[in-house]
């Protein structure tokens, strides 16, 4: 055994000791899941990875994503042992005032994204690798991702694998920690390493099998992998869960359990195994630094140019907006999930293929890939897809929020105006979903002009943004030079005798405007508000106008009532004596023409007129 | 060519004609996606499948799931051509008053579940096959599932494949329609049939490759497949998208497009190809009928048996409830996603392994599998997992609602009391998600007794049910013989001088009770309501009590404000002059002890006391 190998083995055991001491702090955590990857982490940090230890977010650095985020303690231990922060801080693990949380989050300067939700780390790593190979074309950094074997039952893993091999991302190295055991018992494939090999090879990966506790084999394998071209690599590491952590070693029932009384004995045994006096191995720097390019001021290449009152679908306008920001800003990329014909995002592909990323059918992978592509501000990603399909990506979006990502999501085909394709294809819970994402900005534009501006605003907004569009043609109502701001609603009809504030967005605005015309002919005046952003909502504007007209609000939305615009308004006025009536899609819709469905499900102009007349009876 | 082969070929072309005529009705639909599977459908319906044509839901029948639901017209055409309903009804396709919708839904008596959301059909088919192999052990029915090649990028497909081969479901035959083209362009693997073969073989499938337009080959292949034991089969059908539908044949840009002016020419050509005068092939009946067993009255095998005021986590009580209904009702099955150690559902496995289904890590697949297992009332499925992970399954759940499924979902680890594992592991958007599911019943029990009763009620409730539990120990507050009803809240503290109605559930109820004690010592009385079900919500009870105490409500929940309990209450009182104050988790939490986090994120007793004192100032 060379000195280097011995040192790396000893460091692995030092990391194990750090883990045991750290999890003793709160007596919670997953030590056995840490121990199985101790040698892998040691070899990565002290031999293989090239990175600037004190500027961990330097774009030139190799990336490491710990998809099995519950093994966070050994990742923290490695950064501390390498010298990034004091080792004695490790025992703050999982305590309230420490950022060394149970699962990694980017509160820590050396973490790019939150991980720990099964399978979600890999698509992020794949997104980073895509950028490294296709966008940062002169960069040399590589992307490593440690995946638990239990994670391999998670579908998004295979979607992401499919993407990475399709694009031949040879800068990606996935390490699967095949320790055989999941949370409860044996994983689907157990210790059958050949089965893993067959699956990864069938997905077009360079596969190497390695004893995950043998430092020499690991070094050799990482070296081999670094030379493979035109294919991503998978290292299948045969490991032992709880290695050196008797009694948990290779045993069921020890997932997420601390050793308690056995801790000291294990530490003593590990200490006895460490014989290196002075360590010479250390992290290797990246070959050169790369500047972080923070240029977030994105503008449409040309202002909206629509003909007043002519009809356009907002999904088309959204695609036009995407083309314009792609034209004006080199960091904007559009991620499609094989729906670009109906979302019109193929326009981006037509304009510049290199700025259009085909993710194939998997919104969950696409969101993760975009989050990866956004890391270290390498790109400003826009995911373009159909709204209903985004329910597939809820976990990825949730994790994106915890990761403080700045991705933008454009949804076409929202609401019942989808028409003949039926309820399967209609997004009717998207506002509920995105409202429940902390910090998310939700645009719900009502015409082509406001949609293009929503795209422009989204590109400049921190956090996750969501733009709700539809495939139903509606007239242009705003001048091309109209100014829009996040959180600012617009009053479109206003009369001194207004009796009701009607708040709406998207397709329903046009139904409300039609209703307003009919009602005003009958002498009943309503104030019409186009909400523009559902989150943040224009609370001040709502309160001012509602109080102006006597405290009565009607909301109209092409969405289920639960979690939608109506409830957003209700929450905004909760502590006031304002009465709110909500019109929303009352049940699962069916196929029909858009026009028929608006009527059948109660959100058309005639329904709105009827509701308002019922509200006021003969009192007008 | 035998007569049979010629007839089946001719029927395929008849089906093509039906499709063309049907899509001409609304000039919307996906004819080219139908045409590629015409021969497959013909052979399945008129040669391979065994089913009672006029009782399509007979449990003895072979099942067919069209996962690529947008090809619905050819499925409808087959049922009509077979004689289940008149062929002339096909031209009602996609119209408002017809159940022949754009994607199949179980409004039609021959459809088990809604399909058309990419990839979601396969797990359902797999769930049916699991039942056929493991539960309906004397049944002979087989399960066929037609999957589009574009769907194969969808992760859940691979999760479901992993499950089916793990359980050696040899009654399952998947047909992949490899027509090369997705929505926009070529799929990831294009026409590379060998690549598909490698992937499916690596996932332990018996694979046969077939010319999907060659009836003889199809017959042979289906016959071979029927003899394979201990392995599920995949038939890789090389097909041409838009076959015989020139100009769309094998061409990009034709997905979801009708032929318009070319329709008549195509129909003429197809008619010329059909030479059979009198057809002799017809659907084959199943060997015998199977009774549908509708026995939905489920009871706990024994009443709750908890010690008053002793602390139990509600996730543990939920697992106890599951064991009790498994004991008392033979149709109850529990589906785990490898988290049964921390959800305690391993208790079911310990009681009876045959009633516990290990789905491995994939909530999306698990929900689909449970939906499949519920079809034709074969089982009463309970999915048991962690709440945060359910965000992975939002699309599957959404599709379940459209499918009118009766599945039950138990979520452990909801809210910030998850503690040290941090925000990744905390469900804080689950109420928003399930509230937006039409017809979903949401239980949010507050102690062990009410949790067991929630499980019992859920088992007897139609539609999707959701039970929100946590891993935080709370005292028992209800007598073991207390009666619970869906939609009925419970008043726990009641005083003539009550000034405020406080509505809460789960962990927060105990914080509110603690706050009530402190406040009442200060002479400020609050009425405390345990909501029990968030949906349906006890609107009557809320209104009555709120008006009783003067119209002021405070809600407290361990969930984000958006879409949660507070908004459910707001929606219930929207049209009244009632002021609602909402306390919820205000931002993404962090690691810490449960107790610390309750305080830090503003939902502990002391926060509640402070808020209420601020609300009332010196006015009490």
C-alpha cells in the first residue's frame, strides 16, 4: 500500500469518527449511510476533485452533488477535514442555529442545491454536466454525483440518465453506493451488482464496478472514468452500510439510527486503525479560476408588437417573449419536454438550436436539469411545457425552492379552454401548487402584451417564477408600451357607481369584460381588476378598490377553487370586513369546445352576469 | 395469408377509417398516433384478449390499459367495431355531451382508469397485474398495456417496470408502440429498437420485437408471450406513425393534427384495401365469470385502546389503525415505499406479509399501482409513506381523481415537527395539494384515537382520501369510544365569554390547548375547534361557533399558509362578515428539535398566546 492510499484510507476513518461525534449531538441522523461512502468521499476530496477549497462556488470547480442527502454529515466532515471550516463546528450538526442541517441546503457556501428527496439530486447534477459540456465549452470542470442504491427505484433517476447519455455528457461521473439496504430492508436489486451493470449499460453508460471501501480500486476507477469520451460514467461501488459501525454493519433496522452506547467503542476502533501521523494528501485546486458572471438585467429584444383587439393565445405570446429574451441575453436557455409544437417554444429552437434544450417527456427531470443549469448562475433557464404535466414536477419544484434556485417555468394549456383533449390535459391545480412554493412569483397574464412582459419580468426575478398561459385566443387589451410590475394589478373598468370589485386573470378577464358590458347596459357597474400576478398579490390595490366600492369582491378563475386566485384574494383581505364570492371550476371537466366549457363549467360571461345579478337582486 | 390474418388486417383498416371519420367531427385529435397501433388493437380485440364484450368490467376479463391515452379514438373504434356500442356514435368524439372524450376516462363502462398523462398508465396496469398474480390467485386474466415510445423518457415508467419484474408478473404484457416520433420530433431513442431491447432486458423483461403492422407476427408474438413464466413481457412493435394516413405517415409536425382535406382520399384508399365481405373473427369470452365483490363496510378489529393523556405520535396510531382494518377486512392492502420503519407500517408487514406491498422508493409508481389494485374493486388500497414525498405523486393522484379511484393515502412526517431532518423531509404543502384534488377527503387528526378512526372512515369513503399524520408525540385527548364523522369538527374548549374561535388540527391543536389554558388564566377565553377533516370542512360548525363568539376566527396550522387550513376556513366563511387571522409556517424551515421549531416558526403555544393578546389588546 502506498503512503497516499494509506492516508486516504485513514482520512476515510477520520471522517467516520467525525460523523459519529456529530450525530451524537442531537442523537438523530443516518450514520450508517455515511459510513458506506467514507472512502468514496475521501478519494474524491483528497485525490480526484479539482476545486478551490476556499471559494467553493467558483464556476471552475468540479461539482459534487450528494443525491443521498441524508448522508450529509460525512459531506460536512470532508469539507471541514479539508480545511474549509473548523472541524469542531461539526458537532453543531442538526441544531437550530447551525447551517449544518440534516440534509444539505445552500445556506452552506459549499452546497449548490438542497438534496435528500429521493432521486432529485441526479437530474441537478445532469443539468450541471450539460452546462459544462455544451455551454461552458472551454471549462474543464467535472460533475460527480453520489446516488444511493435505494434511489434507483425512483423514476426521475432513469429520466435523468436517459438525458445524460443522449447528450453524451462525458464530464459526468455517477457513483452508486450499492450498500444493499434501503430504509426498511433490502432494495429491489439488493447486492446484485451485475443487475445494476446491465441496467446502466443499457442506458448507454460506461460502467465500472469497484469495491467502495478499497481506496486503490477507487483511485484506479476514477482515473479510468476520466478518460472515457462521449459517454457518461457510472461507478458501481460495492459497499457495506454501517461499515466499521458495528453493530449496524450490513444490518437491517439501522437506517437513520444512531449507535448510542456503541459510539465510543467504534470511535476507539477507528482511531486504532488510523496510523498516519502527518497527512500529505490535500485537495487539488482547479486549473484556473472562472469569473462568476452576474448580469441579470434581461430585456425583450423589441417591445411587444400586437394589433389592438386582435386575438392571440397567451402561450404563443409567451413563446414570442422567450425568443426575444433569448435574442437579447446570452444566458437565457429554454428547456422543452417534447411539447414545443403546442407550446410554440419551437420558435426558440428555430431561432437558435443551441439555446433550446430538448429534455424529452419528463417534467420532473426537466425541472431538476434546469435547476442544475442555473447553479452558479451559469444560465437563466426557462422551462416551457404544459401546465397539467407540471404536477409531475412538484417535488423537484419544492426542492428548487429549498435550493434557492432562480428558474422560470412557463405553462401552456392551463384551464378548461384546453377543450377537446379533456380534463387530463387541463391544468386546474397549478395555482394551488405554485402558491404553496415559498418565494414563488406567479404571473397570470391576460393578453399577449402582458404575457411578453411577464416573461421579461420573470427573467429578472429571483426565486422560482411561474407564468400561466393558455392555448385559447383572446384579444389584445393593453397598449404595446404598457408598463407592468410584479405585484401590481390593473383596473380596466372603473365607474363612480361601481358596486362590486371583480378580480380575474387570463382567459376569465375577457369573460368579465364581456359581462361588464352587458351589466353596465343594465345600469349595474362593476370594477374590473386584472390581477397580473397572483403571488405576490396586489393587496393594497385590492383593499383600496374593495373599500372604494363598498367591500364586495367577486373573483373569477379558470382553476379549481382550492388554492387558486379566489383563495389568494381571500387571504389578502382576511382581516377586513370584506365579503368575497368565488367563481371557479366546480368539478372535474370534460371534453368540449373551449367556448362550451367556459359556459358549462360556470366561468363564461353569461354565468358571471347571472351570478352578479343574483348577488344584487333588484338593488341596482 | 390465412383468412383470419386477412380479416384482422382488414379490421385494422376499418378502425383507421372509424378514426378518420371520428376526428373529422371536431377537427381535433391525434389520428397519426391511432394509426400506428391499428393492427395491435385489432389483434388484441379480435384474437388475443379474453373478455365479456357486454360486461367489460367483469373481473374475469383481460385488461387493456391504453397508456398513450391520446390514441383514444382507435380504442373507442375497437369497442364499437366489436359490438359493444353502435359504430355511428363514434362521430360524437370529443363533443360536450358524449363520453367519448379526447382521452379515455371511466365515464365509459369499458375504461378502468383515465389515461393520457404521459407514463401514468403503466403503473396502473402493473397494479392490476400484481392483483391478478398475487391476490386473485385463481384468476386467469391477463393485463395488456400499450405504451407510447415517447412515454419511455418518463421516469415512472421505469419505476413501474422495476416493480413488475421484481414481482415476476408474467400476466403482464406491455406493448411499446415504437413509431419513432414524439410530439415535436424524434424521441430519444428514435427507431433504435435494439436500444429499447437492451433497456427492457436489463430490467428483466422477456422481450420480443415485432413489425407492429404485421398481423401474423403480432399473433405469433402474443402467443409466445402468453407462455413465458416468471417474467413480464414487452413487445417492441416497430410501427409507422400515421400509417396509411398520408401525408402524415412517418412525418414530423403531424402529432395531434387532423388530415383535413386528405381525409377522404385516405378513407377511399383504406376502403379499397378491405376485401373481406363477411367477418368471422370476433372477441373471445373469458373462460368464466367472476363475481364483483362489493363489501366496503370496514371496521377496526378492535376500538382504539390508548391511555388518556399519554403521548403517541399520530403516524404510529395510523399504523395501528392499518393493522386493525387489515385484520378485519380481507380486501385491505397496504402499499409502502420503503419507509415502513419510520411510518410504522412495517407493523402490517409483521402481522401479515401478504397484505403488505413493498413498492420501493417511488411514490408516483406506488400511487399508480394502488389505483390499478383498486380497479374493479379488487382491493381497498392504503398507501403509507412520508408526506413530503407525496409531492412526487401529484400527477398520479390528479389522474386518480379523474379515474374515480378509491385509494387512501396515509402521510407520516407532516409539518415542521419532523425536526432535525430539516425542510427537505417536512410536508408543508400537502394540504394545498390534496385540497386541489376534486372529491378528495382530507383527515387531519389530532391524537391517536381520532387517527385510528380516520383510518376506519377513510376505508369506507369513496374517492381519494388523505390522512395527515406526524411523527411528533402528542397526548391522547379523546375517549377511546369517541365517535368521529367526516366533515364534523369538535369543540374542545367552550366558555360563555369566548371571544375568539380558534380552529386547528394535528400537532397545533395541542399548542392551542396549552395557549387556551394560559389565556383563560388571564381571563381571556377562546373556543377551541379540532377540525378533524379539512375537506369537507365543517362549514356549519364553523359559522355557528364563529357567529356565537362575535365573528372572529384564528386558524393555526403546521403547513404553509397557501392552500392550507386557514384558506379552507377563509373559503368556508367567504361570504360572511367574519374576520380570519391565519397562523401558519411563514417560510422554509430549518433543522432543529420539534419543540424549538414550533416556537421559531411561530406556531407554538407561546406564539399563539402572543398573537391573541395582540389581537385583543387591553380589551378583555
